[in-house]
């Protein structure tokens, strides 16, 4: 309870400093508890349109490039709400496929961490993998209405230059950690 109290002490002033953050939280809470007045609906326009987009896709989707929401209703579909467009164009199966790829990435990153002998490499690879997977699942959470809208991108999918640069840098570091373990194993194998 002490950590929850300290989190509230920090988060409440941060939310109150930026009114749009408070509006997002208000919409999210009202959507959970069934508040549906017109003022609340206008606060969560993007979240509503993302759910409509996911629903339009059905099981198999409308086909690549055939999304109605990205051209007409959903603001900024190529950044924060790209998962809604994936769900609309590729359907439930395509959206689950994207999530499956990130789960495989998580599994591979943990395998790299387990094979690394350097403690810093272990912590760094776990941090990189958790960061990318957590960003993905937070994005999916607010696109599906489970979490309030935060604006976190999906790594390697969402549009954005700085996000892509950081993501590719993290992947390069992760590959370097993996390769250094392999080269160390080759050296040990050749000397025996």
C-alpha cells in the first residue's frame, strides 16, 4: 500500500498539470463504469474509433489498404493507433499474428539473456526485450480500450523517426550481446 500511495502522490499532480491527460483518464474510467454522455464520448474519440476499426476487421480483415477508418475517421492512424488499422485490414488473425511475433521476440531475447555470461549483458538484454514488448502490449491495451490512451508506439511498426532510431539501436545492441556470446563459445570450442 505504501508504493500505491507514493505512486498516487506523484501521478495525480502530473495528471492535473496537463488537462488532456486528465481527460483521457476520465474517459477511460467512465467507459469502464458505463458513463456514456456526449461530453465523455467526445473526450475519447480516438479510442472509440479504434474499437470501431477493430470491429470492422472481423476475423480475416478487409484486406491490405482497404481500411475505412484510417482515411476517414481515425486521427493519426499511422502512429499511436496502427494496431487498430492492422486489426481492420488483416483481421483478428493478422492482429494475433503481430502479437505472436512480439511473443517470439520476447522468447528469443530471454534466451539471449540466459546464454550470456556477462551480468551487464544479461540485464541489458532483458531490459531491451521488456521495453519493446511492454510498449507493444501497452499500445494494444489502449487500442482495445483496456488501458487509457498513452501515445506509446509499437516498436518497428508505428511511424516515427526517433522511435525507429532508438528501436533499431536497441536491436543492434541485443544482436551484439547475442553475437559476443557466440564468438566466445567459438573461441572456447577451438581451444579445446
